[in-house]
């Protein structure tokens, strides 16, 4: 009996260790490039100068207008309103990677303004996974690992004041959740 329990315990510990190794971000990130060194096109066609976000906290979210998580736009706006004067930037990146986004930037912007009164920064429509992903997502993967690769729309990546990835959150983690809000508050202090 003890041998069976001991064997089960060993297998359990081994599985946990494998899980940690696979899903933990790389602690050897070299960050040859910081978030601020990347450029991205805005939803209006201009370029967003990410260097203007230096010493700010940035929450990057890949979004889509026709997703079950689209109602999170409301809480992204609430988060933005609560913390923008303290140094938070909410930056959303519309994406067709999961086939749930509008046809063009004009439709996306109109949808967000009419339905959610969005006024935080938005980018053009970009891919967020695979070899066609925007440079931000390639940079995130290189420096933090697979947890930054969106598995679905409304995946969140939190960038600290140093322009490095602090954490990432799956789609079902609400922007106003205690988990995200407390991380932002700690980073803003």
C-alpha cells in the first residue's frame, strides 16, 4: 500500500514540475529590445509612438468585435478610466486571428465607440499568433514564452514601467478582476 502511494506521489510531483517548466516564462529573457522600441499603426492609420509610453504600465489586449468576450470592452474602458491618470495605458489590438473581427478598422472603431464609448488607444487590425503575428507578439514570445501567445481573443499582456513583460492573463480573466487590478496597483506604486 505504501509503495502505491509513494509511486502516485512521485508521479504527481513529476507532473507538477513538468507543468511549471512548460508554462513558466523564461527567466533568461535578454530583452535586446524593449516594448518602447516597437512601432505599431493606430486604428486611424497613424503610428502610435510607443516610446511615449515610457515609465507607464501598459495592458495590451487582442480584441475582436464578434467574440463572446467582447463585453470585456466595458471593463477595459472602466480600467482605463480608473488608472489612466496614474500611469496606465490600455492598448487594444484588433485581430482576425480567430475570425471574429470586423472587416476593417473603420467598422471596428465605429463598433467600439457606439457600443462601449471607447477612448483608449487602438491599433489597426493585426495577426497576433503564428509567423504572421505583429512584432509585439513575437517580442513577447521571445522574452516571456508561450503564455503571451493568445489562445483566443481578449488575451492580456501586462508591461511594466521598464518596458518588460510583467504577466499575462487568459481571455476569461476579466480586466477588472482583483488579479489584474492588484497587479496594476502594485506596479503603479
